[in-house]
């Protein structure tokens, strides 16, 4: 599958975060960056927050051992 966005994931995250800081609006961030809503939503951390909030389950980080 071809990546329609230019830049690395970190570069895209920086662009999204910078735009969101300025606009304080997810839809404006989507318009200005040209990155799909679902991707912007996830990069800003809202997807994780709402997944946790709606399930009510406690989130714990994955522990990697013996690698």
C-alpha cells in the first residue's frame, strides 16, 4: 500500500501537533495538514483516551521482558 503522506511518522506527528497547538481544533488541523481525520485523531491521542474512557478499563503499558 502506498503512503499518500510525505515524511516520516515523526515528521507528520510534529506537523499535526504544531497545527493543533495553533488551531486548537481537530477539523482545522485535518484541513490544514491534509491528513485523514482518523490519523490526526490517533496522533493527538484522542482515540486512546476515548477507547479507555468508554470501556472504563484501566490502561497499563505493555511490559517487554526477555528481549
